[in-house]
């Protein structure tokens, strides 16, 4: 259930998205994002002036202070367009970085990095995955941060650092305690300003035919003899993995509700097409049972997915991410797959038009296939869920890695 206040907020957001953001999509789909940046900054200022800025952030940081289950509905509304989360300053990876800075940052770190992020003056990124090591095993990595006086000197190679292009700083996961007995106590999260000597972007990775730019990029980055003060470490030494786990719970609610927003938009487009496209005079596409099945299945799958995510959000809100571990893994793989099916049906319903960038569907297909991979691939999530269940039936837990 949403509060009356949130319902009113959702109406205002829907109106803004429909009248102002959706008309920007054609340009977004057909021009390099960098060219659109000045216009995007104007839109962000408008969102702030309307009092809709950063709905997930507490009021003390300039946001609306929505609790997670209420923000979930906002995330869905904004998910109806690829620009929504970005224009409202609740986009990944900044939202996760802001959360971590709020929870683990020192007052100095918060003033220097959280404040500008919350105000939308800068962007950030998060570098954990490495090309040479399996990202599905989050405790296995090669990047090292060794102490040298009051500094860390970081060496390593990362990729798929989303939004690194143009980011003011990167939060890097690096091994600081290689000899810690438990693998998940070996790494720390360290803030590296983007202008630090030794840090550089090698390239924006070409993903599904697009190298992307600025916020919409995924970069390969290197750290070579990259020196930062130890005061840039978030939390305690060796706590990097624990901090990463903490950010994943709310982060998955954000992603999953955004995906449900995408599903709803794809569903709207599919239904309009089914009702309006005639296969022959007086014979709309939607008169075919096969197409009706796409519509009925999609409706049922989206409704069910939303309930699962709201249930997980409620559990996180009441008991923290740890208490909702099973639910968080369930929604991660389940909703990512609902998204894939609904998008695919919507594209099929549009025929050749569905393959073009005249509609937003193909963009989403290119960009959201990754939903089944990032933040833990399907298979890893399913293994977590199954092992938790089997444990209740007496099976001994087997280590992940
Ligand atoms: C668009 C996009 C954005 C990303 N953004 C970021 C980012 O901002 N920062 C960051 O650090 N990383 C990011 N990543 C990286 C992402 O988190 C990793 O790709 C992910 O963790 C998987 O790691 P990997 O690619 O090394 O695959 P691998 O670990 O090599 O796994 C390959 C495949 O093996 C299968 N597999 C893995 N484990 C198991 C298992 N236990 N059982 C059965 N099958 C299994 C899965 O199908 C998996 O897809 C991003 C990735 C993408 C695609």
C-alpha cells in the first residue's frame, strides 16, 4: 500500500514524465548522448524546481526521504523511460554510491563526495568487476591497494565500470588484506578522484553495437601506481565486501522496479499496437489468440513480479537486507526474465518497427539484456535461493567459491 502523499507524488511524476520526458526520447535514441547534456541539465534543474528531486534520499541531503517500499513505486514510474532515473538523480550507480557514503562515509567524505552527488553536480561510478576474473565470484580479484605511508597505492584492471566516462570519482574495490583468513575480508572500497594520476579510462566498451558516452557508458579502466590517502577508504579495512553486500539489497529493489516500469511501457506499446494494427481490414493484430496470449501472460507476469518486489522491499525495510536475502535473490533473477519476455513480445508485436530506434523497445532490448548478468547472474541468484531452501531441509551449505 502506498500513502496518499506518495500517490499524489506518483501522479505528478507520471504527468511530468508523459508531457516532458517522453518527448525527449526520439532525440535520445537518435543522437549521441553527449550532445544532449546541456538539455539534460536543464531538465534536472526543472525536476529540482518541481520538488521531485532525489526521491530516495533523506531530506537532509536534499531528497524526498521516501522509505524503500514507497520509493519502489517511484522507481517504477521513472523506469517507463530510459531517462527517468537519471533526470531525478536516483540512477545507478550514483544512488548506490550515495547510499554507501551515507552509511559508511566519514563527515569529511560526505561533505566532499556525497554533497555534490546529492546535488547532481557530479556523477560517480563503481569499479569491482575485472576482465581476467569471474565477476560472479565477488571475492576473487586481482586489484591491489597496498599501504605506503599514509596512502594506498592501487594497481589493477577493471571493466564494465558503468558511467565512468565523465564521473568525478570512482569507488574501487581493491584487495588491502590479502592474508585475511576469510576471502570476504580481503578487500576494501576506496574512493579515487578521476583526476588522480595513475587512474585512466582505457575505452568505453562497445556493448550491443554502441560504445555509449557519459552516463550511458561502461568503461574499461586501469589503476597504475595510483596513489590516494588512506582517508579515502570507505568503512574499515577489509570491509569492502560487506559494504558491497549492503548496497545490493536496496539496489536490487531500484533495478527491479525500474524493470517493471520498462515492462509497463512495453506493455502499453504492445497493447496499442495489437488494438490498432490491422492485419487485414477489420482484423486487428489483437484479434489473434496468439497475440492475446502475449498480452494476458505479460499482464500476469508483470503484476506478479511487482508484488514480489514490493514484498522484498517491505522485508528489507522491516529487517534489513540480510533478513531478505532469499527474496532479494528471487526478484533479481525472476524480474530480469519477466523483463526479457515482455520486451521480446512487445518487439514481436511491432514487427519491423520494433527493431528500429523509432521506438524505445530496441534500445531497451540492447541495454537490458544485461539485467540477467549484472549484480549477479541468474544462475548465481538461483543457487543462493535453492541452497537457502535446501538448508531448511537439512542439506549442509556448500561454499559458493
Ligand atoms: C551492462 C553491465 C553493467 C555493469 N556494470 C558494472 C559496474 O558498474 N561495476 C562493476 O564492477 N561491474 C559491472 N558489471 C559487471 C557485472 O557485475 C558482471 O558482469 C557480473 O558480476 C558477472 O561477472 P562476469 O561478467 O565476469 O561473468 P563470469 O563470472 O565469468 O560468469 C559468466 C557466466 O557464467 C555463469 N555462471 C557464473 N557463476 C555460475 C554458477 N555459480 N553456476 C552456474 N553458472 C554460473 C553465468 O551465466 C554468467 O553469466 C556490469 C555488467 C554489465 C553487463
